[in-house]
């Protein structure tokens, strides 16, 4: 017989609300993730036998108008990568990574312009 687990919304410490009981830990995890996708929020899996929290997830619904950052151009992304690599002391790899990134961007740009994707 499969062990059953409970899915709760909220947090263990603050007024948890029972959502479902599911058989098998992998099934329970899949169901919790499905619930979290459909109804963003905090959820956790509770084992009633051991009285422990085995997994937790927190999802958020972001409205398109709430974007924190405007879209970046390929050039600005490459510049940020270069700055990051310099900051991390990985200067010796920076040129190689930048060339590879440029090739990828050029390939994607060509595909988009030709409507190949």
C-alpha cells in the first residue's frame, strides 16, 4: 500500500490550509506543482506519520505590466556578461564566451528574420 501525504497551502507556521491527500511522494510532488501552477501561492507536502514537511513550493503571478526591467538588447546582455566575467576574475574566458554568444545571437537573428523557427 502506498504511503499518503497531505498537501497544504500557506506555511506550516502560519495557519496552513489542507488542499489534498495523495498517494506516493512523487505523485504528491507532481500534484503540488500542478496546484501551484494553477493557483499561485505557497504550498507544502506534509507526512502525517512522521509529522514533517517534506517539500515546499512558492509561485507568484506576475502581470505583464508589472515587469521590473525592460527587455534587453542582445548587445546589452553581452555587455552585462562581459562585466560579470570581469568581476568574477574570469577574464581569460571572457573573449571566448563573448565570441560564442555573438555567434548564437547572429544565428537566432538570421532565423527570426527568415521566419525559419
